[in-house]
């Protein structure tokens, strides 16, 4: 696997952690994994040219002595480090930058410098004891370890079997090929003068190999048995130990070209990414989560069908709303006074007038909307609660945003429907009280005045009027007027006036009833359309809640698929 492949996996992992991981990981895990992923991506983008090698070991195993022996001089002395037990000692070429800016606070100043060109790109770090009673020491080691390219694990005859060593080896995200193990103080296991002076050393090395295989999964390890103390003192006369120390020095401090350094770093990136993906898979448990989804039968909630008004108790509300609109429209009607008075008298006798009392049309609409909204809100909350309960059983529950909750969706639907209702009413009032109102009044006046010419014609004697129309003269017109006035105050005139009044009452009642009926049709139409609009708004709210839950379930399924894809990248 090359560096570009690792970068692709890490980018997919980052996308997953930023998008589909909300239901699959806790916030704490997500943030921790995101931090590790970002650090790994930074390593991919800027691999660096120096090779960072950490010397790790428990208390008293001789790490400082070993680095001093490698350097050929005292650069790290335990007595000098006591004020800095939680800080690392850095040994590097004078022209090589230390780097490690993220953990510079964990480094002791000043660095130990050398001028050996062969290891110019090698930076050695003597880390604190990872099994120290001081917890700060272990924290420092754990914080520095992700920056290392290779690790030299130092043990001693009395410490190589300790469990903390193998635990730390298992936690280190460095490729196993970049591990080196040193059994220091090996001179303690040599018996000069014995038939086989190295038998105890061979037993210890064999036991060490066995433990590395079965407790750390490392086979075969790179292992050296040596004595750094005797080497630095110049008293080591044992050829076996001296030869192993030289082999160790030659291996560790060999000249490496840029290609070899890049190969080491790439192998570590692959191992770090593999471990990171494995940790994510372990936390997500995709197989188990898939079984939970299947067992729970989590499917997107079915869309709720809108119910007709009768099933929602909306028939009465429609009547009440229509009666309120009738009252509003009648009050604003432009009819002339006689018709308006007749309309008021007719409205007093209608049973629907008792439904509205003193409530406005807007209040009636909201009163009608409330039971419908309450019922739909209950349905939505029941569905979402069931799904939320299923999610809580096997997933990290993520609260829906306030604007996506059933109550907010339903309230918004009611506001939309109320706004549409108000707009319909305003448009109707604007139309009826505008230019159309003049036509209405003109028509009503024409109808009410139409009997008057008939009465005048009757009282003025039709034959006289006909003669005058054939030969119109002033004298003839005065004669007709006198006849009209004479007849008006006579028996015939009184009868004509009574007939005219009756006719006007009939015409006024006809116009008022016709007008009331037309307004009533419009009121019922607007009431019905408005309540249907409310149902449509509630349906949209249901679909929005459905879409939100669908999105949650799809995110879970997509997240599981992406984790499986990441796992498959390493053949796991």
C-alpha cells in the first residue's frame, strides 16, 4: 500500500467521521478519531526527512546508558534528569532541526548535538520510563509515541517479562518491522568460567522471543543482547556481548537514503491507519449494528394520508368558519341601505349565526386548526418516538434539530395555513369593495326603481301619456302631471302606493336573499379551501418529519457501509 492509498483511506475516514458517524459513535470518540485522522493526514502531506527513533523502556533498564554508549559520551544521565523525569532527551545532528513542534513542551532543553554525517537524518529520543509511578511520565510517552518512526524497546533481565512492556508494545502504532528489542545488562546473565558461560543469557533470550511472539504477536523480532554499561566503560571483554552491541550500533546508526526513510515512514503510516480503522470498526461494530437494524425492522415511516374534514371533526369547524366569514363579508358588503338592512334581518334568523358569537374569522380558523393540528402532532410524535426508541436501543441517539421536531413542524404548518387563509379573505374583500361595489349598488338601485315608472304610467293614464308622446307639448305634460297628482291622493293612488311598497319589499328581500346566498357560497368555498389548505400543510409537515427520519436511517446505513468499506481496504 503506497502513500496515496493511505491518504485516500484517511480522507474517506475523515468524511465518515464528519458526516455519517453521529448515530454510530459518541461525541468523545468522534473527536478523538478526528484528531488522530487529521494528524495522520498531516504526516501524509508533510512526511519529513528525519527519522525519529525512540528509546523506550521501564524503570532501571539502562535507556540513558544505552544512548550514552551509542553516542560515545554522556548525553543523558539519570541524575541530571530528575527534574525532567517526564521529558525526553533529544540526540541529533547540529544541522538537523528537532521538529516535533506539537510535543516540544515534552523535550528537555538543550538537545544533545553531534556532527556525525552518517546519521545526520537520525534523531534519537530517550523517553521517560513508561512504568514509572509518576503518571506524568507515562502520559508523556503516550503523547510522544505517535511522532516516532521507529522504536528501540530496552529491557533488562529482571524486567523483560513484565506485562507493562508487552502492553505498551501492543499499543504502539509503529510497524512491527520498525521495532528493535534490546536485552540490556546481559552481562548479569554471563557466568565466566562455566562450561557454557552464556547458557542463562540464551535461556533469557529464548524466553524473551517466546513472550514477544505470544504476548505481543511479533515473530521474528529483531533482538540484541548486550551490556551498554560495560560498553561505555570500556571494560566489556566478552566478545559475544561486544559483537551484539556493534551489530546493534551498525543497524541503528547506519546511513539511510531518502528512499529508505520514506519506506519506513510509509510502513508506519499504513500501520497507524490500519490501527485507526480497526479502532473505529471496534467502536462502531458494523455487523452488530446491521443486525440491530434488521431485527428492529427500522424502515422509513409511511407517509400519513390526509383525512377528510368529517373524520377530523372538521364539518362543524367548516360551518363555524363559513358563518364567521359570512358575518365579515356581510359587514363589508357594499349593498345599498335597504338591501343591507334586509340582509341583516335575514342573517338574524339563520342558525349558523349562533356558531360564531363574537369571534373573528381568524379566531375561528385557529380554533378549527387546533384539534386538527393536535391530532396530527400526536400521530407524528408517536411515529418519531417509536423510531427514536429503536435508535436508542442500539445507536447513539442524536436529537433532531428544534425546527425538525413534530411540534415545530405542525406549528409552522398552522401558521402557513393561517397566512393563506388571511390572504384569501383580504383578496375577496378587496375585490368586493373595489370597482365591483359600484356595479353592485347600481344594479340594486335599478331593480328597486323599476316599479316606479310602471306606477307613474298607471296613475297618469296610459292613453294620455301615449297621446302626449305622439304630440309632446308643455300643456300636455302639465295635464299629465295634474292627472298623476290627482290620482295619487285618490283611492287609486293609495292602492298604487301600497302595491309599490309591497313590490319594493319583495324586490328588496329578493336582492338581499340573492346577495346572502352568493356571500354564503363564497364563505363556504373559502372555509373549505382554507381547511383543505391546513390539511395540506399538515401533510407537508408529516412528509418533512418522514424525510428527517429517513435521512437519519439512511445516514446510519451509509455509515455502516462506509465503515465496512474502510475495513475492507485492509482485508479485515
